[in-house]
């Protein structure tokens, strides 16, 4: 009987959770070990364990999900750990599939539920801790705050989160693209209700990168499932961004020196000195536009830079760029295009973060051989062949991608995978709140692409003022992918979305700090506003106001 009551309550949760902070009790709470009784043929529960208070073991892979001060001492509360699989099956090629999940239920529960987004191509069930998904964050993870937290592999198990072999299975594509979000949310809420005897008062989703893409899927395809959503560096046009990776790799290979065997060395297309030169030139051009010369470009919208200003007049030296280097930068930052000069992916903003290790790791790598280790060159090709192309084309040489002929072959995956929708009436009517953040120097997903999408959201949702009541975008100068770079990447979007969702306190600014600039604080401003120096102590956030350019 308890199983039937719990299952029915789980189906009704979208109506219940928005009612109050203390929903009515549903049934007598189940002990942690008794949650296994809720298993069904389409819901395997493989582990229920009462975990005492303590710290994560040093070799626990979940430790990597914690950042900053949280990494130093992950003082986890006593909680119930549940693991299982939704809809287990045998798919194409005899491969076993199913939506794996982990759920952590703290003994002292605050009545809230957080769905933790994944990363890469998923394929791994991350430790459900609810860490703030930005690398510089020192705010405590959601589990430590009393949240029940769930994570998922999005429907497939890979060698790592770059394994795209699941793309050969039709249902695995659907599960990865969006279905796993709804399935895990429903089962997690049912398990939460069974464990505590009441439904969550508020449900949240938080993730960065592909986890940010999943967050936007939560808003666009499951508008009744979550009350507050945080989407960091969302891969909302992941399909086209993958094509942008090919474009960039080709551009930089054209400027790379060659080995004795004639193979280009991608990492040596630009030395660190070359990138530092470009970064300093961007600062010289754009830094002071926010009213203060301080090593960051806050005036993002007005920053204009032409790499031709650094072109060597003669031989290449450390104070200039060769003509192939200038052309490679122009081509890359101009964005992927077809033979008719029609955009395939967005252009990129100029930001001094291009000299940061996180930028190099994606665009150029560090390999001194003709075998590149840049993530654009290692992660993209297999995903294009197996997942982004429909039908999949194992063995396809991504570097020979034809932007005229092959781009249409990605349309079917894009329709499943890319949360580009702008119709949010149900999410808005329920009082849903969406907070999005993006590094201006992100080398994976262009901040300009997201800004263009935001302007489309504005047009389709009653204008800027109306959209701002439900959704806000924060650009982070200098920040690369999900943190890092010459940036203030220590901020707390979870506290902000909680205050906005539950108390109506809209985030007029996010306070940010970071190790790149010790002792400094700045406001992150909701787009289209940008931080402007108003006078006072240069390292204090109070000396800045958020203004439209």
C-alpha cells in the first residue's frame, strides 16, 4: 500500500510543490533501507544505504565535484544514499541501457530538492552533492545545506563523459537529449516523498555546460517540474557549437608550424607569449570603458578589437603576430560560416581570458606533437560522427566536415538536443524563475550566441521588463568555461535563485570575488546592464553600479 500511495503522490507533485514550504504529509515516512520496496520492473533500486556524517574519502570521484573551501573539508551530513536505474533495457547492438541515478536524502532535510546537472556527454552518475557548478565557488554544496540532491548518467554508461557511442541507439539519444530530466525528477520526488512522508516544498535544477543545457531543457520541456533553475554556460546550441569546434580547429591548424613529417602542431599555432600579447591589447583597447583600468573588461557590449593591429610589418617577433596568426584569429572569432558566408555558429567576444589556461585547453591544447590534445580536437570528432550526425556515421572524419553539405545532417539531433525554445508560458505562470550565467571568455560556447538567444527570449516574452520578472542572464567578464580565467568566479547562484523563487527577491546583482584578483569584489549585473565604476575604493563592489550601456 505504501508503494502505491508514494507512486501516486509522485505523479501529483507538480501541483503540490508550489503550494507552500510545508506541504501536507502523504504517508508515514519509510526508513532508508525500506525504500527498496518501491522498486518496480521499470525502476531498479540497486542500493539503499544509511551514510553517517563524515567526509568524502580522498579517492572518491565525487570529491572532484567540490570546489574551493568545500573541497578542503567536505563535511557531509548523515544521509540516505539511493542508487538505481529507470527503464533498464537492451538497445541497439545488444548494449544495456537505462537511466542511472543517485539520490542523497539528508537526515536533517530543509524541504527542498535539487537536480544536479551533469557534464560532457554524461554517461557517468556523478556524486549527488549539489556543488555550485563554477570552479571558483566557495559556497557550500546543496547537500550540506539540507537539500535532497539527485544526479543521473542521462540514460547511458560510457567509458567517460566524452564517450559518444550511445548515439548509435535511438532511445539513448532521446534520453540524453531531454527525457532523463523528466524521468529522474519524477522518480526522485516520489522517493523523497516516501522517505520524508511529504513532497518537496520547492524543486530546483542547477548545472553548468551540458548540465546548463539540461537546465534549459527543464525550463522548456518540463515546465511544471521545477520552481527555480540555474543554467551555467548552457550548451543550448550544442549541435552548432560542435561545428564551431571543427571550424576553430581548422583555423588554428592553418597557422600552426609542422613536424618533420608535415603534421601541424596545433598547440604551437600560438605561444603563450602570443596569447598574452593579444590579451594585453584587448585590455588596452577596452579596459577603461567601464570607468576604471583594472585588468578586466566590464564594458562587454562596446569592446571592439581587430587583431590586424598586431600584425608584423616584417619578420615574426614577440611583439607582433604573423599574418597566418592574424587570419586564424579573425576566422575563429568571426564564427563558423558556410561557403555563402551564412553563419553556422556564432562569433565570439574579445576578452583577455583568451590567454588563460582554460581557453588554451579547449582551443589549442599543450601537445608538442602532431597529435593534438585540445579538447575541441579530441572530444568533438567522435560526438559528431556518432551523435550529431543523423543517421550516425562511425568513422566520419570531422576535420573534413563540409559546412554546406554536412550541416543539414545535424538538424535531426538538434531538434531533440538543443533547448532553443522561447515559449515559457507554463513555467512563467507557475512562478518559475530562471537564472543563467556565462563566462565572456568561454571557449566552448559563445557568450554572443547566448546573448542573441536572450534577445529572442525578450521579444517572445513580452519585452525586457516582463522577461526580467522570470529570467535573468549574468555575463562574467574574463571567465572561461564554468569558471577560471582572469575573472571573479566565486559567486553563489543557488542562494540567489532560492531567494528569488521563495521570497520574490529578484537578483539585481550577484556579488563576485575570485583568486585571480585577491581582495576584490564586483557586482555581476543582469543583462543588458554592465558594471560601471562610480567612484570610491576600486576593489569594492559598492563602488560600482549596474547600468545599461
